[in-house]
C-alpha cells in the first residue's frame, strides 16, 4: 500500500495497525516513494564475543605482498 506524506501523518496509528497485521506501507512525497514502513524484526542474531577464542590462524604470510592486490591498488 502506498500513502502520501500528509495521509501518513494523519493516519499513523491506522498504518501501524496494518503493519502489525503483516502489510508493508510505502510513504511517498510528491508521488515518489521515500520510506518503507514494515514490521520490526525481533529475531536479530546477536554477535557472540570470543567466538574465535582458541582458534589458530596461520599468520606466517601476513606481511607478504600479494601481487594481485598490489595491481588493484595501483590501478594496473
């Protein structure tokens, strides 16, 4: 559903109710879509600190030059 800015201001409660029922609402200004009102996703996966603790990495080549990366940086 698309509504203009003025209508969105005056009917925000109604639009939020529509969104709670699963509908997405596009808010437009002068006929151009500018915002999307959609349900909040609570299932954001949290990062776990220390997830790589105890893992080993081969850092022996860390400071070696990579020819392809050098060419990309230098624009060749």
